[in-house]
C-alpha cells in the first residue's frame, strides 16, 4: 500500500474518490490539520542570555562527560 497526498481542485473529484472508496480501491482519510505557526511567545524567557565563553565551557564539560 502506498500513501499519496492530493490537492482537490474541483469538488466533483470528491464524489469520484468516494466512488473509488466504495469499490474498495482506495481509502480516504480525513486531513490532519497541521499548525504551521509556532507560538514563540510561550518560549520567551525559557533560556537566559549567556556569554559565548560560558556556553562553550558548558559544551566542553558535557563533551568531557561522554568520554
């Protein structure tokens, strides 16, 4: 079984797809809504600003723990 995504250009296509589904040739699934916008406000303040040398030191410490 393969899954493809199609864009309906003409509403008549929906009835054709339903007919194909009745013949058990295809299965039509409802579209999952994808939220393409991210609410960045909820992440604001999650991390405090740090000097670059502090971040480098933290990364080095983490890498040393793996060794």
